[in-house]
């Protein structure tokens, strides 16, 4: 059974600092997704990572995927208050197009 | 038009009611999705339509019935729901492949009494 673990689950950090959110998964997969959700709002798709070694960047966020380690990271550079949100990673199980599992989410609070 | 719309925004229904949620996009996307999200929990994928063909998530009870009348429209028909089905229901679409970058609607908040 595919399991997806994010850590930390809650992170409070100062503006201007760098930090990394980790997403580990338990079985073979080469597709991983990152989403953002503001409180009380819908989801926003951030990154789609489709191969080992994939790296994508958008503004202060950078995501990477290591399929051999079954690990993805979401790195935040010089955090700003507007990045406060919950971040989810999700993994779909290899050869099962109808099964995607989300991590529990990392609630990120950036102090101004 | 780069928007996914969902109606209604809020819905309260009894356990014997039949209701439908509607999702629409006019971006020419060929994949559409329904998610369920309970409070303070991660989303759960319910259904995927890809090129108007359904991909079924095995864990979804039959009281939820999806319908894709055309490539722009996705419905979720609700019948005999339980209070534990109360949640935020999110619709999304993507260009072609079933897990490309998704564009989400604002969601429908459902309360089952």
C-alpha cells in the first residue's frame, strides 16, 4: 500500500529564512505533485515532477524529485509572508492511473 | 477564459435528498477531476474523466455518481448521502493527460444533515 509522509507537518519560520519540506513515499512511483492551499480556499497546483532528478522552480519555491530515494523536497528561499499556506505533496502509484495518495500537508506560517 | 467554475458554492441537504454539483471549464481541457476534502485533511481523489472516459476510484461509494455530458462539463450526482459525506468538493481540469498541471475550481461546501 502506498504511503506518503510529509515533514514537518507544521512549520513556523521568519521572513527571509530558507527551509525545506520533505515528502517521502513508500512504493515505486515516478510522478509527484505539489499543491498549495490557503485557509478556507481551493487548491493550487504548484509543480508536476515526472522523472528522477526533475527540478522545477517558480519564484521562491523549488521542487525536486529523487525516485531512487523515494523523496521529493520543496525548498523555500528567503521566505515571505505571502507564502504562508498548507503545502501538500501527492504521489500516484506506478501502473495505477486511478490511485493517488496525498500527504497530510505541511502548514507553513511565516512570521513578518 | 482560464477559470474552472463550480456551482453551487454551498449546499445543505438531507439524507434522503438528491442533488447535483456542477463543474464547468472552457479552456479546452480534456481531463476533469472530482476531489473530496474533509476539514483539516488532505484531499482525496474521487473520479477522473479523461477524454470523456471515466477512470473510477475504487473506494468511492455508489451514492456518488459522476457524469461528463461533454468535455466542458462535469457533474457529481448525490443521492442518499450520510453526514460523514459533509466536506468541500473540488473540481479540477487539466489539458490532456490525467495528471498534468491541474486548475481547480473554488469548491462546493456540502453539509449533509
